[in-house]
């Protein structure tokens, strides 16, 4: 007798969000089932990878991360171009770490110049990240939004404390918002509601649930993302039906396990790449639509996995 496969009925659907402009836009979301459960529903768009580019302070990166980009680490535009032309990057995640008030504290004008240079160098969608400082991000990302009007950047992290200026900037200058909350379903729903009340369209909204690396809270992240997807697909919670972005690279590569040169732990390069790939795998299975990643070999492993699972 044939085995009857039990299938879940889904009443919700993840919204589609299109990033970038021109001929190389990327659309994410659209799933009508749990991640990779293509036997139960549709998954029209595979998860995507956004490659990290930093505008400063890569001195603390492990050598394994710096090695592939040693010739471009001081030039974000050249770095982004290399990622697209040599590695086939579909999206760039530009980190404006130079604006950190506890670091170089670069001003908004400097950040705008950097973003413009990257946009001139590549035609793929660009995610622009601040430094998780509510006041500084509000200042810097608002100026970036204005200077790059119509480019449909992804601006984040947008938090409850600065959602009004950044949400309004995204609306007025035609960008997408990355709503960031600290690993909590209710807080994520609350921020999405606030942004909707402000006027941010569902077609211009992504969610960042925040994440930890493997061995550093990944199980809690996984469970919260599961609940996000359960609310969206089974419980018909329309405020939770946005694509998920996981900014995992810095969480992985800052850990002592990724940095250590202890010979008892094996080759540090292999270890770091494996940690990034394993973290990304778990986040994919939890429902990530966009993964922010760093090392080319880790990216290659995840690209192969996505292709196989799809």
C-alpha cells in the first residue's frame, strides 16, 4: 500500500518584495509553504545572498576573510564591483561602519559619497546598513535616502525609536525599509504595524529578526523565525507576511571559534567557513529569504544547497 504523505494546509502567503531598479532587480518572498516544503506549496523565488562590503574597520577581520578581498578592502566601490564581476554577486550589503560614534564617527556626507560610488560601480540591488545606533542611523540613512532618490535601496536597521524619520525618508525617496527587532515575534509585528501606519507599503518592507551565530543563540533565533513563519502562513497574520533578512556574517566571524588560531581546533580558515555555512543553513531552514554573507567558499556551499533544495 502506498504511503500517504501528510501535508500542511496553508492559508497565508509571504509577500513578494522587489529590490533595486533596472534590469538586475531581485524579487524575494512569495512562498505559500514552509521553507522548501515545495511538495505542499509554491516557492517561486529562491533565497538570495547579499555579499558584505564594509567601508572601514576590516582590520579586526580574520585573515581568512580578508584574503579573498585583500586588493579592494580599502575601496568599497571596487570591492562591490569585484564581488559582482568575479563572484557573481546578485546583491551587495554595504555596511557603513565608519559612521559608528564609537569609532571613526564619519559624517553623513561621507556615507552618502560612499553609497553613490558603490551604486556607480554596480547595477545590482544594494542593502545599506547603519551601525545600530538609533540617532546616528536616523541622520545618516535619511541623508542616503535623499541623495539616492529612486534607487530602491534597502535601508536598515530601522528600529522603533527611529522608524518615523527613516520610514518617511524611504517613502518620500522611494526605497525599501528593513525593520529590525531583537528576536521577538510581538516586537516585530508591532514595528511592522507602526511602519504601515506611517505609510510604508507592504511591497517595500523587509523584516530583520536579528540572529546569532552557530553556538551563540542560533537555536533561539531559529525558534523565533519559525514562529514568524507560522504566524504568516498558518495563522493568517498579515503583519508578519514580509520576507526575512538575516545579517549573519558579522555574528559568525566575530566569535572566538572563527578567529582562534589554536591548532587543536584545526585549520582556522576551514573552521570559519564551516561555521558561516552551517549558520546560513539553519537560517535557510527557519525561513530566511536573504542571507548576508562574507566568505566566497561559504557562499558557494550555500548556493549549492539552495539549488539542491529547490
